[in-house]
C-alpha cells in the first residue's frame, strides 16, 4: 500500500483482544496510525441513529441493543510511509 493509503479493519466480535489490542500491536509494528475522523463519519453514515458507539484510540465498537446489529468493531488506519 502506498503512503497515505487507507486500511479498514473490521470484526463482528466485541473481544478487545481481536479489536483494539490487535490494532495497537499492528500500529506498533507497521507504519500506520488510526484515523480519528472515522468514528464521526460512521455515525453520520448510520444516519445519526442517536448512538455514537464507544470509540477507543484505534477504532469504534458498536454494541448490540444500541445499534441495529449484533456488535461490530471498525478501525480505519492511514499508512504513514513506505515499509
């Protein structure tokens, strides 16, 4: 991926080991940083359903009962430089 490219990581689990912990380790090893605008864009794309999710430093978790679905994690990363 070229610098400035976007990587989207998503899971259908609420397990932090598969979500925020995985993204933290990935960013420590590879030249990527989280895109903080992703949470707001997701909220807007969902039609402002009244729920902004639970953001963390790397992504956002959508919980069942708060969002029409069964739970989901999304993280959007930007590549910083060539690897």
